[in-house]
């Protein structure tokens, strides 16, 4: 008897406890007849084609980034990867909510809360940032008048992360559609909103998807890809925020040192002038 035959036979036993001795065992009596023995799927065998396609897409994406860098080295060309990842995350999240949010009743409410609430918050903040920039930032307004469609598209995409709007001032490949000018206030607001989204969406989503993976009997493609993108977003989010924190503290220390140096120079100059007057 092979493994498939053994699994089928065991499933028949579990599904019909009244005809077997399983109902009398100290442990087997707790087996649920509604969930018979199921062979655990091998992820590679189950999702071989999608894994190959996604793995093949990475070299293409790297080539695109290198090409953009060659055209314009000063641009934040890595934003291309961020755009692709955020767009994929948005599509996969939506597909998961539509097709799998009710698979595990205990997870339905958390799934809906951490899908709707962060997306709504991100969209409102993104729309607020764009609206305020068009009113108070003349440079952004000039760019916006030439690129209203791309602005609208990224405002919608910002439901996943408000900072995706920063792609608009990234100067990817030197393209004019990515040459917007945001004010310092807008950049600060986008960073704060992005950090809140990371804490109240990305982290909970990864926990939910991990819980779903453990709880579900048959794992399908969309949850698998959603788990992968969630893990990637959390990893990138942690690394990015650590880098920004280091950069911020280094810049603060440098600014403080310059201010102290300037103060000492002023004091030295004043002391020198006083000595000259006394002499």
C-alpha cells in the first residue's frame, strides 16, 4: 500500500468512527470526522510554476533598475522595486479578502479590520497630502497640472503605504513624471503615516497570514503569495526604518557639532575683540 492508499484508508476510518474502535481511544476519540486524514502538500510541488515565474521575474526587475540607474544615477531608482511590491501586495490582499477571508471564522474579523481600516487611513492621508501640496506648494502645483493622471494613480496605490507617493519625486530614469517637488512638511507627514501603517497593517497582516497558514488544511496559491509579500514588506520596513534612524541620529549629531563649532567661533571672536579694546 502506498502513501495515497494509506491516507485514503485512514480518512475512511476517521470519517466513520461509529464503525471503528477510534471512538474509544484516549486520543483518537478527539479526532474530528469532518476533517479526515489529508496528506500535507509539498510547497515546491504545489506551487512550482508560480515560484519559477516569480524567481525569473527578479533578474528582469534588476535589469530594469540598472537601466534606470544608467539613464539617471541621481534618481531613487530602487523605488521601482517598491512600486512593484506595493502593487502586488494590494492585488494579493484584495484577492485574499474576496476569496479566503471566511476560510477560518476566527480570522474573518481581524482580516477585515486590518484590511479596511489601514487602507482607508492611508488613502485619506495621501489625498490630504496631495490636496495640500497643490494649494500651498507652487512647484508641486506646476508639476501636478502636467501629470494629473499619474498623481491620481499613485494616490490610489498609496492605500498600501502613503510613502509610495515619494515615487513621484524619485526621478526614476530621469523621467519628468517622477520629478514632483514635495515640501518638507509633506515628506514628514508621509513618513509618519507610513510608520503607522507598518505598525497597524504590515505587522498584523504577517501575523494573520502566519496564523492562517498554520490553521488551514489545504493551502492555496493566493494565501501563499500574500504571506511571501507580507514577510518581504515587514523585512524591508524594518531595515528601512533602522537605516533612517541611524541616518537621522548621525545628521542630528553633525548639526549639533556644527552649531557648537559656530558658537565657539563667535565666543572666541567676541573674546578677541574685548582684549583688543582693553589694550
